[in-house]
């Protein structure tokens, strides 16, 4: 049986302060970002989770009312840590940004009502991402009066793998378009941060063919853009039920039904033919899936990144399971 | 809750367009392809417009190369009663073609060379949706096919598909940009006077942020585009009307997961408020239980077998059955919640395939599951 050697959380990743969590749509990226924030906060650290796609998914995850555009405490972590959450409102961020250079006064509100801000972000599609990455950088580098970082770590529930490099490097692209102006100045800071050892880009994947393929492509893209892939976060990992030696045969449809029936009878279960057939079919499907998972692990092993696993939560995700997932991450060395 | 009759839908000659929509990662593309394959095999002259198919699915449809026009699917062993063509959307080319069709050659070249146009046509978040609509309009106008199956772009929110054309349309509308670029443009002063002084400041601020060059490019683009704009809007309006006509059927696809079903719920409500014809919901990749054995009984027996240690396979069979019962119960609960909120929406549940689909046989198989054909 092929398995990924689980390296866990390396020293290098542990040093990062900006944790960008990306993944193919449908892999549970937001949930994993939430669990990671809790895990990083465990033991008394202060962590900020940032949401950039305007879905209020973080509020749902932590079971709080929709978040305003401010940093709100959403959870306490074991050992005295805390997780705050920020839902970046692009319009508010633009006004905040403008007010750094101009005194807009009440005109800001009027512009908002007119839809002018939405228009401006539409006009320059990258402007949105510039504002988002700019705000993230501000959170990561913010210090208190004593010069200490306000947040020990910032976790970003980032855009999906297909858009991640464009998102992180948007200031680079915009700097080419806007050769002067504040964007130019700001972009240098963001570019420095995201390309430094302070930033790790984690990839959430399931043990399925398509998400794994996208993960591998994303790692190549990140490497190509000189961004640092952090860890692979294997989500919804299900326990293998079949004895390892039975998997291949079962995946080919070879399950000894009469043997199973006899063994079940010995255990006190006298089942109908239909039920035995049903059980065998479930077993074959399970084996095919386990087989595919093994192939996926083998492919992931080739990109040679640290990996941590989050177990499948059959009853869905609530705040309680989020803590369980965080604990699983801490057990695997996340710190 | 009634059952969504996919065969009834594709056999009805009045069904001309089937739109598969839903949030990302639920299997829209595969569902669209499976419906098209089945329709062709049942005698329709069908075309499937896919947006971003997985590579192997694209190969299964003979779409190894990116082309922006439909190509007939000729695969050994595929001999449909009707006919199947397939295409993959190339949004940039669709946009370029549209510009060429609407502008004179000189003006078209101007627009195509504009840096702002290049940004909008390749990276604006609504462009893909808009171009999918445009392509759909073209396929309908061509009159070659009697059934068009459309996959929708892989957005996070299913509603983007309906909203994006409007957003892009607003962006391309000249009014705002004339305000922003102000005095340099004819009429700029006139409009400037009636809006608050804050706007001038805002225009200055925006121009400082994005850089004057970008605004100038945008302005040049909008001017060149102005003459074509009426045509664009008219086409978008016609496609919108087409989507509301009785020949169209929306098939909402969702996985039995909370987020996907929530999105499906929003979409269903939105379709109703836009008077767009909903055929029903495909609950994709379910895990029905295949044996009637209750989970507690299975787990008890598994523990007994494990204690003896001499029937590891049977014990595993029982444990994985109990996992499956738990999963099926969760899926049923989630779907029941949707049904309660939307009792009138017809549904069909499509059991998950054990492995990924990457050939026509697999698509045919999904077609069977979509129609509960044994």
C-alpha cells in the first residue's frame, strides 16, 4: 500500500506569519482555514482569519452573526489563545484607502450610494485584489505600541487554486499598469511579504483525481511565480476499512460473497441474498475509492511537500467539529 | 416532491435549450455532457457547450484541442440515433469575434489592441458568464441543432451566471467613465456640474490609484466601443428573453452538501422571480444504502467478528456499511431540508460513480443514473 510519508508541519512553515489557504472549489477550503486558525491560536496565540470572497462563510463556520468590516473575536482557543475574524468589505476598504490620501468626508457615502465604487473596482478588475492584499499586508505587519505584532498569525481563506497566483501577485500586475501613484508604493510592500519566508501558501485537497491534479498544477504555478507552497492539507480523509491485501481484488469486483455470508452468519447475521449482494456492492465501491485514494497519495508524494490530514466529519461541520479538526492539526505538529 | 423526468425533458421536441447550473464542484459539466450524450442517442441533434471540462472528459468528447466552434463527436462505439456535437468555450475568442462582428474593421482593430480591452476580455470576473450567454445566442441563431445543452461557468455562486452580463454591461456603459475622465471628453463638464463636487475628487482619487494611463485606456476603449454598445445590449437582452422562453429548461445541479444545496435554493428562488423555467434539481453523487441491515446491528456484529479475529473481511464489510448508512442519513437530512423549503421542485438523485468518468461509456452510465434506468 502506498502512503504519503506525513512530514507534518515543518520548522519553516511554523515560522510563517501569513498562512494563505487555497484549494479547488468544493474541497472544504473555508473549513480547513477555520480549523487552521484555531490550531495556530492554541496555546495562547492571537490569530486573525481573513475572508476575502464576501460569502460570510467564516461567520457561518464559527456560528456568529454576519461579520461587519472590523476584526471581531469569533472563538477562544484551548490554552488561552483567540481567533478574530475579518470579513473584508471591498467598498469600505477602498474608502479607507482613499482616506489615507484624501479627505473625502461625507462624499464617500454618496459615492457608495451611486455605485461609483463598485464601478471603480469593475473598471480595474485587479483593484479589488489590490485592496484585499493591501489590507491583509496591513494586518500582518501591524504592531502595537510596544512594537510587537498585533497578530501572531494571519490565516486567509483565499480564492481557489485557479486564481491564487493572480490574487497574490496582483500588485505586481497592477504596478505594471499603474506606473505611478500610491499603488506602486504599496505593491512593493505586498510583493515583498508574499514572496518572503513570512508567507506560506497551503493547498487543501481531497484524495480524488481532479483536486489532486489541480493541487499539483497550483504547486507548479506557485513555484514558477516564486511563491512558497506551504503544506498539503488533506481534507475529509476517510478511514480505510478493508484489510490492505483485500483492496485490489475487491476493487476488481472480486469479493467472495459466499465466504462473507458464512462469516456473517457466524456472527449471528442471517441476511437475504439481496442484502448480501448489496453489502458486496458497497464493498466493491469502497475498494475502488480506496484504490483511487492510494493513487492520489502516490501522486501527491511526488511533489514532496509536508502534509497534514483532517478526518472526514460524517455529521457535517459545526463549531464542535471545528475544534476537533483543530486538535487533529495540533496533534500533527501544527503550531 | 415529484421526480425530475430527464427523458421526458430530452424527448420533448419543444425543449430547445437545457441550462445546467449550480455552484462550483458539483458535477455540472459531467451532467451536461451526460444529458447531451443521452439526447443524441435518443434521436436529438444535440450540441453541448462546455465551459471548463476536465481534460479527460474533454478527450472523451473529442475536444482534445480548444476550438471555439462545435465539432461533431465521432468516437468509436458511439453511434447515436441522432447526432452530437461538442465545444469548449474560448471566452477571449468569443469576445474578439463579437467585437469584429459589431465594429468596422478599423475600429475593431483599435478595440482589440486596447490594453483595457485585453484586461476586460481575459480577466474580468463576469466575462466568462457573458461570453457563455453570447455563445448560446450564436448556437441558437445557427439553427443547426434542435437541442442545446449548456454548462455554466465554475463560479462560487450559482447566481453569478445571471448577474454577470448585467455587471459587464454596466462596466461597458459609457456614462460612468465619461464622468471619471471628465473635462477631456465632450459633455463631461455638463454631467460633472450636476453631480456632487465629491465626484471630481473621487475621479482624481481613482485615477491616482489605478494610474492615469489605465483610465485613459479605459476611456479610449469605451469611446471606440460606444457605437457597438447598442448591439451588445440588444444581444444580451435577446439571450435573456430566450432563457425565459418555454423552450428553455434549467436543471439545477447540487451535491448533497450544505453549501451546494443552499446555493441551489437561492438559484431556484431567483429563477422563479425572473420567470425562468426550472425543470428541477439533480442531487448529484449521492450514496444510497444498498443493504437493509441497520447500522447498530452491523457494528455489533463487526465487534464480535473482530474479537474472534478470523473474519477480517466480513468485519470490514460491516464497518464500511455502517459508515455508508451514516453518510446516507446525513445526505437524506440535507436534501429533506431543501425539499421542505422548495416542495414544488422536482428532483432526481444520482448515485455517485465509484471512479471518475472519462469516457463515453461513463457518460452513458451517468445518463442511466440520471433517469434511473437500470
